[in-house]
C-alpha cells in the first residue's frame, strides 16, 4: 500500500466549478500535512498547510479527518489558472512524503 | 519569502560523465536540505536528507556512491551524479528547511544523459 494515495485524476472541469480532491495516508502518527501545486516542469509550491481539522484560504478549503486518515482539498469557483497537479503531502517527522498527484484541468 | 535557487536549471551530458547540481538558500540559513527526483508523470521521491557538516542520510534504494551529497555550508548543498547513465535522466529538485516542518523548493534541474 502506498504511504500517501490520491485520486488518480485527471479532473477536467469548467470554469466556476467546485472540485474536490481526496487523499489517504497510512501513518496514523503523522501530525501535519500539506497541499502543494505543481505546474508542468516546475517545482512544487505550497498551497496550504493542514495541522488540525482543516483550514480555509479564499476559494480553497482543506480538511483533515484523523480517524479515517483522510485529507481533502476543495476548490470553489475554479479559475483557468488553477490548472495544475495537486500534491498531497504527509510530514513524517520532517520528511515529506508525496502522493502521486492529481491533475486538474479547468476549461473555459 | 524564503528563496531557494538551483544551478544549472538544465543540463545535458554524455553517459559516463559526472554532473554537479548546486542548491542554495538565498535569504536564510538551512541546516537541512533535501534532494528529490521526479520522473515524468510521477511524484517526487526523496533521495536523501543533507545536514550541514555531517553525512547525508540516503533513502532506501538510493546509491550513496552514485549520488554524492555535500552540505558544506548553511546555504549550499551539492548533489553530484557520478558516472551518469541514461536512466539517471530525471528532474532533480532540492528543498531547504529554515526550521522544522517548512520546506522551500528550488526550481529544479532537468538532467538528460545521452
């Protein structure tokens, strides 16, 4: 079983749509998680940190369910510029474990 | 924000040669730097953790004699791919950590071995 597993994607959605990505992790002791976005042939950039049950930043909401070892990312009112690969990341004592990523394509 | 640079951004080399990639933290000191590689359509895989002034810690399956890591100062870590082969062609990304749990990524180095 992979340590961090994400929806396989790709997700193709129209502008303005709401889209949700799911992620599961296997290490119940992990305390913090992140969502990164990665554009094609670029480095990952931090989108959100998830330390407690979840947090919200504008159109983006991340939720953490420790009992189910599940993290989600919700994007509301999606924009063309949201097109990217979204990486779910687990922090295992300072070592980042990346999921395989979920590709999002927002169409006009 | 914290800025991490990598050099070169792209390199093409012949099979059997060695390639050195530099990772620098520009506006902060990083006691720990990390090296990742990413194959097309795949996620980042941690290769090694580099600590200033000590030996790097390599992940399982990563050959330390092939991927030499040096972290000589608090702002510079280098990764040398020795005797490169075509299967070493990949996107190599470093990250630097100014404190616990934060990592800032460099722009990556695309290595092509012919």
